[in-house]
């Protein structure tokens, strides 16, 4: 194995091979020895962690991040119909580049051998567990050496992944600015759309037009000297310093240490004559709500004058008054009387960093997306495509003769909403209902449809330079998951779902009948 290092990065070339000898990389799968000409072998690596791809060919293990590039990982045992086995210290992925790099998982890599042309025989004369149409020949070196089956990777790729092709980073992805989304979100003047969250058991909301994104609590928060008690500190968010405020401290509630379950809602607000972004730490983010204006009431005048109610601009009564959501005003939360110099310092640092970034030409267009989880994988949808996000009720009403993919219907503010289990659509095992699941509501073909996901993780802004076309592994997969956000620094691959492809035309027609 002198020719290869486990994490070797340069491509292998055979340009210096001038004799009639041919060099092959050999590897073992099951009881068979295989070989491939060295020229298309880009590198040999340990099997990386992968992201599973919905609707992909069964032999695809998933997508991996290889130094900033998306690399499909294929299991050759599965391709050859062999029994699966757990990866061990010897398991490797051989990266073959025939126009598009693909990683092929093998049990172990044996060696690099030089073979004379006279040692290569036709594959028709041998009996093997592998179909001979996937072989270009057999290396028979004699002397008790095992025969090496020379794989035709070009034919294998053509058979397994007929639609695989090189795709470049999506440079023309449609821009989705928060302002543009705000305009779309407010097209219905009779509704208030907001993000709801919980603090110490009480439910609050902030108008979604003020919400920039929702992110996880970072590992490190830097304290700010001389800050007010409710200012936790600052964090770095894409080359900006974001001041963090504890709503528990602001409302004089019992403190809680920062943990993974909490979320930071990034809101835009005015500080003096400037706009600023502030991260507000919540116990949990619940859902995205659309509330009819008739259910939104002003705060009673007596309560509005109370010091601890000044931040609340209105109250929503839901579920016939059984559920109360207090709508907060970011401007009142972060006025000068409360935050003083603490936010001014953070804002000044934000401005300095913004200027530095601009000077180095690192500013980038961004896509704002809602990230949700199914099983162990993360998926994203453009934020403007999400109508709302609601809890899964205790029971779904079954509809006689409804399509098999419809779990049932729910009553969403007087309208019938068909609900689909996204796990079933992606071919995953179903799970029992739990409190983390949510229904994401989309408009597909003019009709509203809800899709159950395991959880909604965050609202995230991703620079478009990190968004690239997903490898084309099947037509169905490419239509549904055509792009991937490749966040190399954090090791995340977020598959971007096109909501319009969640249902085909015939299924949309069926759901129209269910809703009717």
C-alpha cells in the first residue's frame, strides 16, 4: 500500500506508465478480489459519515462531505447482492472519478499491482458471484495468487446511476431576502403570522416579520463588560457579533442554564436611529402560527400600564380562549431604558465587523430556510414556502377511502387540512406520535397540505455560495431534493426539498377531494 495514504488528496495518474504493464488498485469484497485501473482512482479514504437521501437508489448509502465537495457513497456489497456487514477498521471507500466523483465502499483495500497484458483474460470463462457484464476481464497471475476481477466502473455507474452527472454550485438560485418574505407573509391583511415560543411555561409570540432566523445555542458565549443583567453576552453569527438577551432575566423569572433544547430567536429592532439584530434566548420554540385578526386583542389598559407588561403589544386567544399567546414587541423589549449601553456596544461591534467583511468582499447573498428533521437527517425548505407550523394533535380524523399516504385530517381554523406523514413519503419507518413532531403546512397546487416531520430545528440563513446541486441519483430524488446546503465548517449537509414536488398532480387532486 505504498502508493496510497488513507487520506491522500491528490489524484492518481498513470501518465508515467510507459510499458505495456497496467497498474490496478485491488480490493476485497466478501470472498472475491477485485481490481480497477489506477487512472480513475482519485483517492482511498475511511468510510465517512453520510447523510441519507430520500428516494435514492437502494445501493446508495448517502452523501458525504469530502473537503467541501458532496460525495455520493455507494455500497458495493449491496450492488453485488451480498449480505450486509458492519464497517470495521479495514473498510474503505475507493473514490472513482469518471466525470463525477463517487465513493465505493469495499471490505478492504489489498494492494496496487502491475499486470502484464498477457495476464488479462476474458471474464466469460470464469464463474463468479458478480455478473460478468460488469467486468472488463480477469487478471490471472498464476503462482497461487487469487484471480482479480477487473470491474467496469463506467458500466456499473451507468447501470446503477444512469442520471449521475456533474453539477456546479447553483449560482442562479433565487434570492430570498427577509424583506421579500415579510411582504409575502403579510399578503393576507386579516391574519397575524408569528413565531410562538415558551418561557417558564408561558407562551409568547413575535410577529414573523421581525424574526430574522432561529438558531441553536452556541457552545461559547462571550460576556460583555458592564452589560445589564438580562444581557447574557455576544455570539458570533456569520461574521457578526450578535448580542444575546435572556427573556427569563428580562421578565425576572427563575434562571436556567443554557442547554441544547433552548433556541435563540434572532429579531430585528431599532436602537436609536439604527437597526440592530438581537438574539433572544427562549426555553423552546413551538410553532409558526397564522392567527385571524379577530382573535388578536390589545392588552387591557390596566395591564398595559404595569411595568412587567409593557413589552406585550397584543394578546391572542386560541382554541376558544383556552390558549393565550402574548405577542411581544421587539422595540419595547430593547428600548434605551432597558438595554442602555449594552446593546450600543454590541451594535458598534456589529458595524465594525460589517465594514471589515465588506472590505474583504465576503458579503454574500443568502437563502433563508426552515430546517426540519426526519430520522437522523436534516432537510430544508425556503421559508417563504412554509404557510405555518403547528403541533400534531392527539388524534387525526380518518377519512374513509382516503389515499393510503394520507394519515387523516385536522381542523385548522375552520378549514379541513389533509395531513401526510413525511416519513412514509421518504420510505422511512413510522414512529409513535410525540411532542417534538410538528405539521409543516405548504400550499401545493393551490391547496393547503400538512406534512408531519420529526421536529423543526431552526430557521437558518445560508449564503448561496454554500448551496450546490445535489448529485443526480434518480429522477424522483432529483426532482424532490435538487440542491444541498454544504456547510463544511460545521460538518452539516442539509438537503433542500422542493415543496412543489412533495405531491404529484394526481395526488394533489386526491387531496382536493379529501379536503372537500
